[in-house]
C-alpha cells in the first residue's frame, strides 16, 4: 500500500502547558507510523485565516466549524506577540486514519465523568464543556491537537504549511522575560537508542524535562552525518585516551602476567597503555561515532561523510533562567549507574555511551553544538515539498 504524509498540530495552549511530551509518547507508541519531522511554528494572521478556511471546507458539521473558530481565536498573534505551536510530521500507510484514531474525536469523548476512560489524546488532554440547558452551546473548548481525517485535506493543509515554512526560523523568539540577561539556551539531543522501535521513551523524556519549567523554542528530527558526529564528539577523543589508555594498559599487564606467569615492569605497562590502550580508546570513540551516525570513521567514504546518517535523533532547544544547569540536573550524570533516581539517564540509560540523551554543559558548548547541527535549519518544510511534488507527478 502507498505511503503518505500527515501531521498532528499541537495547539499553543497545550505547548504552553508543557503537555507535548505526553502527546508525543502516545503518537510514537501507538501510531505505527514514522515521525519524520518536527518544528515549532509561530503562525501569523494570514496563515491562521487560510488554515481556518480549509478547516471549514471539510464540512464535517459542527466539529470543523468549532475547530476553525478555535484556530482563529487561539493561533493568531496578540498584538506583536505570536503563539508557538508544534507541528509533527508522520509518514506511513493510512496516516490520516491512524492519527485521527489516536487523537480522538471532538465531541464523542466528552461523556459523563465516571465513564471517561482517557483512551485517546483528546480524552486525556482536551476539554469541551457545553451549557447543560443548551447542549448545542459550547462554553469552553480546547482540542489539544488538530489532525486531518482525510488525505485530500491533509495534502491541502500540508501545502499551506510548506509555503508558510519557507520563511520561518527553526528557533522562534516569542517569550518576554522581566530580565532577559538572565535567560540562556541549552541544547538537548534525544539519542538514537530511543528510536530503534516504536516507543513512548522520547515523549517521556521530554515530559521529564518539562518539570524544569523551561520552554522548547526549537525542535527538529535530525540524522547526524559522519562529519557532524566527528566534529561534535571530537573533544571526547582526547579525553577517552587520557582516561582509558592507562586503565587498559594496567588491565593488559595484569592479563599478560596471569597468562605467562611472571611479573612485568612498569615500563611495559606504559608501553601497553601507549599502544594497546590508545587503540582501545580510539575504538571506543569510533563506536560513539557509529552510535550517533550509523557509521564508524573508518567506514565512511568521501562521498558519505556529509550525507545524513542512517540513525535518527531529536534535537531540542530549551530557553529560560539557568537552562543549562536545570536540564543537566534532570538528565543526570554521564554514567547511568551513578545517576540519581528520577533522572533521565537513570530511568532509560544503559551505559556511558548508550545513555539516552545529551545536554550542553556550558554556554560555549551550546553555541558550538548548535552550529555543528545547524540548529537554525529544519528539513520539515522540504520534506513536505518533496512529497507533494511526487504526489503531483503521480496524479498527472
């Protein structure tokens, strides 16, 4: 069956309430689709009007009118300040049908309190309150997410997104702070081990970071090229040699003494560290690069080195007071076994390398790492454009 694209749009209210992690958990673990793109967007009035008009075209009675009215009232800027929404792009077979089932209906999930079972995203995160005496009158409505139920309208809405995203930054500046000088940004990477199979882990990790009270200002799905991984983790290579080579030299000496039954000198231990220990550290570094990009340094050709790797991660930019330290406190130490309970690495990490997430450790590191992963660029818009071009070619 043919694969297609569809989307889930997380509303500004839901983003502001830091409920995005829970929603992403549901989508990733239940949708049987691949998350291929993510971007924070700050809609302008023109986009909001056009999007609401497409919602009204769908002619699904009151629900589409309700969504269109909600969009006009809650997505549009207030004065000069825009609202942030999260756009999630999914690929697979029957994406509209699958995403709609997980997101849930607007009206049907709002039953008597005792009968609510929170099966869908809207069961859990949305609200629809009607006047008891006039059930046709809605007094409060928050849909939490918007997703198309029909591929024809999905493609139409995706076309609107693609056009809008052409001029949109990946990191939006919408928040106003009493003392901007206290505000800092930090970079987080949800590593490839969280994306090997359908899992709620990435969303749960985002949910854990939400306890910091920091805002997500930028997000994207990223595949490290070999060149990016080498540059990003370059400083680690020397540190590994300094830390591991002496340890491995000592271990090699002990094994050789045990095997041959006579003591070896300290000089021999130094030689083992210098040669065998250094090679071991280099191999550990190569494994880190493969873990992050899908290729070892000695496997990549000149043609491959700048291509996106075969494994996926998610990059997030958080903003707020003491952002770097707050995120690292929730993340936990590099070694998951030494991390306190309740931290991300303690919950999900396996070892020093497969430790589930990375977070910048200083303002200088934030700047350096953001440049390496081209944090201002996002492929979501180009993915939509390429898909729509193929669809047009297939129909012509």
